[in-house]
């Protein structure tokens, strides 16, 4: 009995040790599995952060393009209609200034080159874009041709740098010859003010007048070739 009792006593502790060992063995894979999951998750988050730090995502690029497009559309929509202009000298000058601002924005965003042709006898100016080796007339707002109604007119004064002084001898060297056919019925455009991709332009100054009113001339001053200023007061 004592032996059996002692035997039983010796067996019971062994059984308890096995149970404890089994419970520990069961717990170890669980801890290892959880550690592996957290480690994988941390590596994934670190990889995403690294990719985000390397550059912009496609969504960010698309949002930037959308914001730029909306800004350009707002500028076009905010341009007053033709009916609002010709009210006074200031309105005509303001319209021209806004059109040049729009052309400079498009030149920068789309890598365009624009030209402005002035016909003082007809009180008309036109915007062109250099495309496929020729000057393309812009007929859509806000760059459509403008003819001032009576009694309004303008005077153009070019700056010191005149790129197209030699146009009568053959086109300027930068853009080459206008390659349209030499048709006497088709007038070849002669823009005198150019707006480049950098938004810089050929220096000029334009005065807007009213023949019938004692108004002071309103001037769009672009003599710097970089900035445009609206000035009111005597011409001299």
C-alpha cells in the first residue's frame, strides 16, 4: 500500500508536469503567430510611408491638375461679356489687360506662344497662337478679336525691343516663316507683341481714348516686358 501510495504520489506530479508542459507548448505558437502578424503589419506600414515619401501619388497629381483647370475656368467665367465693355475708356483698357493676363497664363501652363496684332486704323486687335508653323487666329472667348466701337480708339507705342521689325523682309528668326501659301487673297498675320512660354512679352504701351469726351487716356503699360500696369491720367 505504501508502495502503491508512493507510486501514485510519484505519478501525480508527473501528470501535472506534462499538463503544464502541454499548456506552455500550446501558448508558444500563439505568441509567435501574433508576433509575426504585428511584425508584418509594421513592415507594410513602413513600406507605405517610404513610398509616400518618395513622390506624389496619382490621386495627388490629378487633384493638382483639377485645381489648376478650375482656376483657369474661373478666370474665363469672370471675364465680363462684350456688352459690358465700351462703356468708357477704363472698361476697354481693363478688357485688354484681362485678355493679356489670360494669354500669359495659357502660355505658361500649355507652353504656347501668342502674338497680338494691332490695327489702329480700324481700332481692332487680334490674338494669335503660333501652331504648325503659322499664326492661328484665336476666335473663341476670351481671346476673340476686339473692335472698339465709336468713339473709342487706341494708340500703340512699342518698346525698345522690337522683335519683328524685319517682317517685311522675311519672318523673324525665332519662329521661322509663316508657311501658308502666298495667296494674295489671304492676309498673313503680322503680330507685333509676342507673349512667350515664360510669360515674358515684347515691351509695349497702349493708350485707350474717347474722341467725344474729355476723358484722360487710360494706359496699359507693359514697357518692362514682365509686368503690366493699368494707369490713368495724361498721356505725357
